[in-house]
């Protein structure tokens, strides 16, 4: 598995954020981690990064259930931004609702749906699929 430059975590659960960030660091999976607590904050910052021609993340780990903007709101707006870089988006949610799984498949930008709890083995398995 190649080392990823930037991973972005969009999740309002501080325990999930802490454990995921720590696992990424301990396993030396990426060079840096960006964290946002809701979809609106993530969208605004990533849009500004794109506008400034700065480095966007290679991978986004996106929760669905968050305040302000949920994961669906984020996806609806973020997928309108045209980038030259392929950004791999994984939905990481505690929901195993078949409707959420089906809806996730309608987004071309979503690579996979990972049901929490997110383990390092699950994460490494998914990240190993990135070219």
C-alpha cells in the first residue's frame, strides 16, 4: 500500500476522530490529517483550498450523521467542484440502513461504505485498493 499524502476526516464524533487519526499515524498510512466537525465546515475549507490551488486531500472519510450539514449535504456540494485530482471518498457511518447504502451507490465519487466501528484492518483493506 502506498503512503497517502493527506487524509481528511469529516466527523463530529471526537472519539471516532481521535481513534482514526491515531491509527493513521501509528500505521504511518499518511503524511497529514485534516479534521472537520461537519459537512459545511469541510466544504467551505476544501473549496477555499481548491480555489487557492493548494493541495486537496487524497482521501475523505465522511460520516453521514452530523450537525449543520450532514454527509449527504457535503457530497451534493463537493461533487460539483471540478478538480483535476482524484479524491477517494469513503462513507464511514454507524448506519447500516439499506437506504443509506443504496443512496451511497448513486454517488460516483463514493468508493465504499464502511460501517463503524472503523478498524485499522478495514481501513487498510480499503486504502490498499487506491492506485
